[in-house]
C-alpha cells in the first residue's frame, strides 16, 4: 500500500523545499493588476504581459505586511507623486513564502520608486508626443479668455474643500465683482477621474453658450493620487474643448498632462479664483483708463472749441458789418438795375402796344365801309364766293350807313 500524507504534511514539505531552495530575496519587475489595503497590510496581484499582444503570460500574488508597508508606501508616494494602483509598473524586492493554511505568496520587503517613476515619465512623454502629433497640444492656449469672464463652470468634487475656497474667494472679492458659478460634480481622485471629468465636460458642452470659462479644481485629496490627470483621453478632451479651461488641482510637483494642455494652470483653487478676479480687474482698469482719456480729450476739445467760439464772437460783429455793407451795396445795385430794366421794358411794351393798336385800327371794317366798300353776309357769315349762294337765299349787305337785305333770284 502506498504511503499517504495529509494535506498539512504535504504543505509542510512544500514549505521546506521553498525555504531551502529560495532562501534569498529577489528584485522582480511586474505590473500591478490589483492593489488594496486591509488592516494595515497591502495585498497585490502581479501580472506580466506579452509586449506584442499584451496577453498575460504570468501571474502571482504578493503581500506587504504592515510593518514594512508603513515605511514603503510614504517613500514611494513622495518620490513618484503617485499611489500604488493597478496599471503601474513596479520593481519589488520579494522573498518566497508558503503557508500551510494560506498557500504560496511573494512577500514584499521593498519597492524601488525610481523604476516606477521612469516608467511613468516614459508614458507621459508618449502621451505628450501623441498630443503634439495630433496638433492639439497648444489648442487651448490659442483661445482668448473673454474680457468679461464672469460665467464660470466649475468641475470638482462635491466634498472638495477647494470648491468652497474657490467660491468664497470669488464672492468676497474686494472690488465687488459679480460671478456666476455653475457646479458640475466629478470624481477628483482614484481610477474614476478620467471618465468622471470627461462626463462633466460633456455636460458643460451642452450649455457652452452661457459659459465663459471652465475651472477644474481639486482640494483636500491625497497629493499622491493624481494619476487620473495624466491620461490621453482626458488630455484630448480638454485640448479640443472650445472654451478656455483653467486647472487648479492643488499639487506642488511637476505639471500634470492636464495642466500642460489647459489654457492656464495654477497651483490651487484659490489661485484660480484670484486669477479670474485679477483678469476682471484688468478689464476694469482698461475701462477706467479709457474713460479718463476720453474725458481728457473731450475737455481739451471743449477748450479748443470755446477758444474758437470766443474768437468768432469777437470777429462776428465786424464780419457782420462788412457783409451787411457788401449786401446793401449789392442790393442797391440790383435795385437800380431792376428799375432801369423795368423802365426800358415798359417803354418797349408801350411802343409795341401802339403798333398793335395802329394795325388794329387799319384792319377795322368800318374804315373799309367808309371808303365805299360793303360786306355781304348770309346767316351771320361773310360771303366770299357767289357760287355758294342759291335762289331764295336771304343775304344781308352792310354799307357805311345802313344795311340792305336781299333775296337771291
């Protein structure tokens, strides 16, 4: 009969073999597919993908006990500016451990942040190069912020302290400027940052006609949890957005990719509010300066016109007298000329009338009758042709003295 072992005995054999054959610690490159904390410990799922197909070719579980994790985590976050999360490539120092009750696991004793930082820098550079190749990297900076930039769309977390600071800074500005702020909630830390902000941008786009600028602000979150602002999809959405985007996501490390493609980036939400207030103050200064220049030029023009008016007032009586003398002389000349013209015209018309009168007298029928002529008329009309008369017609003959009526036979 074959020798039998209990499961516990078998696992103890495995544990002994592992402890004997793998007694050292090893640096291993891997990608985190999962990373979670529980009771102070960190539990990781490691994965390696084929470089060509991205198909997983190896998997393993790893643990970092609380005693190590409380030292490793702050150092990693301080150097990289990132929290350990899925998708990061890491260089872990591990040793093999097999527990009879819980099975095999790699135990993490150290994490090299410079390895992850190098991979992050490489990915950031790849995203930046792609944005430049697409021609969208500088599109936001080509936009012009409206002079009266008062209608602001704010994308932030509902619980973010930075949003309250931003609104308070705007409302309590010393100049009394009025701003209209519309809030669009979004996740500002963790893995949901990209999709959440893009969704908020889509909502802003629906009312883009009533928005002068967009402010993306963050406050109160972990300074290391900024990976969501370094994604290609979010950068493309912001770079192509038709309204100026201002970022104030509150961190002191190098710019995020979101900062790089934005119209303007500042460090904090209050700095974003201060910029908007200063921008409106510059517009007010321009208006005040223009008003002063306008008033000055109007005053100078008024002085010039008053001087000209005074000069004209002095010269006007003299000019009026001169003009009046000229016009009086001209009127006198016209009166004299008109009088002579009328007299000549009246004499000519009188002479013409005498001629007409003489011609009329010469044509008077009474003169012809006195000379022995007579006029024969029929029905009140002068008869000039005897052929027009017939027997029985009554005619009337007018003489110098008297009238004779005759009947044609």
